[in-house]
């Protein structure tokens, strides 16, 4: 509760009582809308009898009939939940499975009789009764010893699988036989069987995964790799599955996402699904699992816990002391604000120099011979390098000219209408940009009143959209997406860091986009080449959006972007970092 009070206090200080009321109304309205929307979604997406008939026909024609070993550790669970968990497996449309159950020396008498009954009822159900209570990792490993399938799937003893869970996974494996790790979307289910709180996930997003185990249920893993890495480790009990997957993904890149609800997580008092305080030791184990990952990584570092249980910040050590070249195109525009006139360029440079704790940077200002002499004199006294460009304003051209003069290993593209407000902004971006698999790194940008301007760009039906545009900064986003490092298809060049070598490899900014979409184009080139892009909320700047240049699109810009990227958009199908079940009308992660 104290976190919520502190959040309200911060909004009050920035935006007053009206801001607080708007925030509370926005949250309440969103919750009500989402609850209603999900019930409507369930009605439209329930697997019907004709779907089952069609699925069975498909199964009979498949070349590959993978066998799934469902791992289920059991300990003193209520009789009704245990039966429902087992029955959800027996009801699977896809028939090639085995349920591997390990009872962890339960003291409740009904456990033995239920498990014995089901093992005699269905030969696909295997049971081992442990003589000592070893907790969840030991019990999971005992169940794993029974497994003979090509893949294992993890099921908690009080949860349920959707009827099509294994069918959907087997269907994907027939399309992509190389699949090693498959995860699906999930929801929660209460004691009365009502489903709620769906989690519609992005495709594989490593930086998001290092912030929280978003893949969770249903997770399906190639058995041989699980055995290769040694199964579950007891020292990570509570987050043993997080530890397992952190080690698993070091062995494969063949990771797939099924954007369907295939798992129902039981929300009762004994379950982690009931709330963040249900199993506090699990979050300590999660931090330990991440620390272990960092010890194995070529990018070591440390883990910081956040005010949100189960949400972490992985900090990578910066390799060496690389020079960052900050490139700022500018005309030295002055605007009026509440305090009087403000030269945006001077304010931007001053914030960089005064706020930044990372000191190895150079500032390159690119202008069109249009910065007023008085401003020019001031910024040159700030140890700034000036590059002049006589051609008509073209943002891409000016960035490219600045990059050609840059001495740094890293480039930081920066609008002159920004103001740094977090001292470690450069470190936060550097620790990501230095990684060889990462292309563009973006920052969290705020309007002067504290509303969100940028936390990532999604491309929905060819339209680049800013996630949660205009929402309050205290809005944590969809499953904390606004407050953790998260992968996006694109980020804005108002503040974008990239290694110089990657920038040059991609050909810099396309000068055919003189004003808009040059950043989206750059990020798409990076993604197409195999890099991933990421936004870090730990680098924050105020963005006086387009205060120094004309707003809006020029004729043909949108058509130009979509013509250039038509084939790639078709190949992607949808934005991989935005679940296809979510609305395309607005990028706010809502169903309708």
C-alpha cells in the first residue's frame, strides 16, 4: 500500500489534484473495461466441438507426432484441485502424452489414493512416491526421471491446461521441427472456475525476460536439453523454473511463442497466482537465478531488486570506458515557457553536461548555418564540436554528417528539445548497446507535465505508434512493460544509442526520410539484420516534442515507409513485440 501512496504523492506534486483524479479514473476505467473485454474475448475464442473435430483430422495427417511428458510435482494439494489438474491433461485433444507425477512425501491421505487411482485408470499416467520431502525442485527432478517424451511441459498441481494446449504445441512443432522452447499465453482461474487476468505476451524478448519471467506458463522444452543442463536446482526453489529457463536459453535460439491462452493458473491463497505476497521467498530465488546467469555471461554485472516483487533490474558492467558521441541537430531555437524564454539547444547541452555521471562523451552539434551568433558563442564555450550543413533541413543527413565526424565507439542521436533528468542515463543505455546482439537502445521520454511521450514504438498495420502515449509516467504499463527494459520493434531517434559499427553497417539514416520515420527505418534495418532493439526506462529525459521543428507528416512519408518495408511487414505478419490478440486501434495493450 505504501508504494501506491508514494505514487499518488508524486502525481500530486507534479500535476495537482486534477492529475491524481485523472490517474485514478484512468486506472479504474481501464480495469473495468479489461474485465468485460476479456469475458467477451473468451466467448469468441473458446475451442468448440467443430474445432476439436478439425484438430483431430489435422493430427491424423501430421508427419511428426511428438510425445509430451508433463511434469507435475505434488504436495498436499486439495483433492478437487489435484483432480482438475489431472483431468485437464486427460481431456487433451492431442493424445501422445504422458503425465509424470512425483508426490513429495505428502502427509494428506487423499494424495496417495487419488494418484494410485489415476495411474491404474490411464497407463499414460506415471507416479513416483518420494519417501522424503525434498521440495519442488527435487520432486520435479523425480518426475523428470519418469519422462520418455520428446518434450517436457510443466504443470502445477492445482492448475489446468486448456483442452488444446498440447495440440497447439504439436502443430507448431510440425511447422518448426527445430523448436526447442515454446511458450504460450496464460490467464488465471479462481476457485469457481472463472477465468480472469489474461497475460498476452510478446514474442521472444530477452531483455524483458531478464526483468521478469514473463514466459511462465505454458512452457514446453526439449527434453534432451533439459537433461543436458541438469534439470532443476534446489538452491533456486521458488524460482526453479526461471533458473531452468535462464540456463536453457543459453543452449538454443530456437524459441517460439504461441499467442493463445493455453494455461489456467489457479488463484487461491496457497498459489503464487493469488498475488505478489503469496510466496516472497520466490522473488529472492529469482534474484539468485539472475545472479547465477550473470556469472556465466560474457556481460557480467549485478541484479537490483525493484519495488515490484518479481521484477528485477539486471545491471551489466560497462566494458572499458568507451567514448560516446552525442549528435544533436539544431537551429538554436528559443521557445517561451513558464520561466521565460528558453534556448532548447543550450538547455539540452547544459543538462547533458551537468546531469551525466558518465563523463567520457563528446557533443557534436550539426546546424544549417542558422544558429544565432549569441547562441553559437555560448555553446562553443561549452566544449562542443560544430558541424555545419548548407543543405535544406534533413534530419537524416545531419545525423549522418555528425556521425562521420564522430570519434566515439557509440553514437547517441539526440534531439535538441530534450533535457536529461536521470544522472545514469548514459550508463543505462551503454550497458545494453555494448551487447553484440543489440541494435538500437531507446530511452523513456516524458512531456514536461510528466506524461509519457515514448517508451517504445510498435508498428500496427504499418502505422508506427508510441506505446501508452500521453499516459502518466506512474503508469507501469502492461505487465510492467513501462518500468523495465523491454524489447520493441523500433525506438525514437529523439534519444537513440547505437554502436558506431552497427550504424555504419546499416548505412546510417536513410536520407530519403528527411523528417519522419528515419528512426523507424533504422530500427527495422537493425531488426531485419538480426539485431534486437530495446527501450530502457532507467534513462529518462523530458522531451519538448517537436518544439524545434514543424510537427506532422509530410505528404507521402507514410506511403514511402510502407512501400519500402512491405515485404518485411508481410514476413513478420504482426509486430512481434505486440500480441496479435490485442487491439490495433490504440497501442495501449487492450483487447478492444
